[in-house]
C-alpha cells in the first residue's frame, strides 16, 4: 500500500487534518505529520544555497517515522518563497525522499493539499499507476547514517588529534551528537590549533596525551600479541611512540569503540597496527573495503576499491559476503553483482572464470544471499539489458552492491562515477573484516569527510 509523508509548518494543523482525511478516504494505508520546516526556514536555507542541509534535516525527520516506504510527499506552499524557489525546494525534496511531490503552490500542476479531501481518489489512482520501489537516496543515506551513529553513542579515537581538520570534525561530531571523539595528542597543541581554527572545544572533551607512562601499560599486551614475531619490550615501547599504534591498543583493550586516522598518515601506517593488533574477525580471512556511492536518487555499494590488489576466487567470495553484511548493517538492499567483462557464460578467459568460481563459492556458502555473476555493469544495472543477457537472474538489472574483480577495476570504477556522475558523493573507504572498526581517511579529506567516516565507524561498532 502507498504511504504519504507530510511536510508542513507547525501552524498548519487544520490543513494537515484535511490532508490526512483525504488520504485516508483515498484508501491509502497511512499518513503522518511532523512539523519539520516552515516557509521562512525553507526560503532562508535555499537562499543560502544550502538545500542539501535542509534535505538532510527533512530526511532525518522522515526516517524517525519508521516508514517502510513512501510514495508521495505533500508539501505546504511555503510563505515567502517564490514559485521558482518553491519548485526548486520540491524538486530537491523529491530526490531526497525518492517520491512524488504534491504541492499547494498555485502554479503547481499537481494537487493542492487543501483540496486533497476531494482529490483523494485521483491521488490514489496516480500513485497506483506507477508503484515506486523504495530507494535510499543520497540525502536519506547520509541522514540515516548520522541518525544510526547518534543512537549508537560510541567512543571513536582520533590519533591525529592536533590535525586542524580533525579538530574541526571533532567539534562537529560533538555538536551533532554523532559520537564521542577521543583526541590523541598534546593538549596544549590541540587547544592552540582549535583557537587558530576558531573552534571552541567543550571543556570536557577527552584528550589523551601520549607519554612513556601511558604507553607502558600497553607494553605487556602488545608484546604478547606480537610474540610470534619476536617483539621485545623495547620494540613495543618504540611502536607505541606512534599515536596510531597507541590508539589501536586503546581499541584493542576496549577503552574506545573505533579508530579513524589517515588525514596525515598513509593508508599503510593506519592499517598496519590494525592488522597486527586488532586482526580479522572470527571466520574472516582478509580485510576489504567499500565505498558508499551516494547518487541523488539512490545509494550503491562498491567493493573492493582500496585494499586487495588481485583477489583469488576465495578472497573475492569473501569480499562479496562482507559487502552483503555491510549493506544489511546499514539498512541498504543487498543484491550483489559479481562484475566482469562478460555476462554469465558469454565470455571465456581466466578473469571471467575466476569471477564465476567466486560466485559459485558465495552461493554454496550463503544460499539465501542474492548474488549473481559474472555480470557486466550494464547487465547488472539496466533492467532491459539484464533480462536479455541474464534471463531469470535475481540480480541482473537491479543490482545494488557491486564487487569488482580487482583493485584496478574497483578504484577506476568508483573514481569514474564519483567524478563523472553529477551529484555523486563517495563515502569511504570503509574497512570490512576487522574484529573491531578501524577506518582510513584520504590525506585530502575534507572536514565533512572525516565527520562521515567517524559516523560510519560508530555504526560499525554498534
């Protein structure tokens, strides 16, 4: 059944009741009302060219309604908004919630909410004509991610505590209630950087100052963990002089729930301590990564685009299963396409054979998992191509998770989409397969990137 979501200001109670009555009369399953924006606020946000922020607020509010799906959004015509601005608002909202918009703007070709009591049957007929499949738009994914993270209330250690972008991100994470950041670094230096950035850190923000005394408490555990490699106490002390290793040991000991680093450290410097100390989760043989490819109307998962150079069939199968787990953990639909240059049995060669073998391994290990391959990208995403090249496939034409056969293919693929598909945002890489969450940043990361990576890590830890 169709569901309708109402966006109106708090003083529109009477009109909203009419809308609810009209929707009910149309035989639709349910409707809801939550005041989350008014005309003045919408106009101010749009004039400031900050519609993305407004959409995330509305999407976050929508997610709190616990709807399974939404097919229509009824928007109050915002006072003080020009028709052009109102249309921009409606278009952006339609993309954010992946739904049709019904507005009471006088120039709109759609229905007026105050007349919905009389147009209910028309609305129901219109919605029934084109049933929508629920997709997770960019705004909904980002808003949902922050909402999940804020509910998890996890402690995330930031070993690069005095790095300017990290300091700004920590402040935003606190202000938005996303997580509890734990900064590692000299307190005096961190506060100096904050002042230079114009950032007012809370007086009670947790700052861990590295010292020989602090490191000493982790020495016995680190020596024990690395005894097979012959690590001595002196070597452990030297290793703990690195803030990333120190933060990793804090994670190992359960003092924090996750770690985010990489703004000034290389990927190798971030991952090495994690692989040495945290290690893989039980039953997992290797670590992999994913990017959340947030497009205006949908969100896909791409893996592995950052870690495994040329995975074997068994490793590729493991990556696929990790991606499936990640999709479900983040509330995304999981239909996994094992990508190749050929579809099903149309092409021969060692690369296609490897993907074919990996797909077989996954299907045997997880019979319930929706996975298919080899699939070319068009066969995986375009329904008409999928039905032609892979008839009967449960994945072809409607894949949501894409497993690339090599690091070269994955890295090129995600960057091509990120740079060429207008409005696409790539969130990640997020690491999969570790016993506890550790995530790496690009050294070119923006403050917003760090905030979302902290949120990803908090959700993983949840």
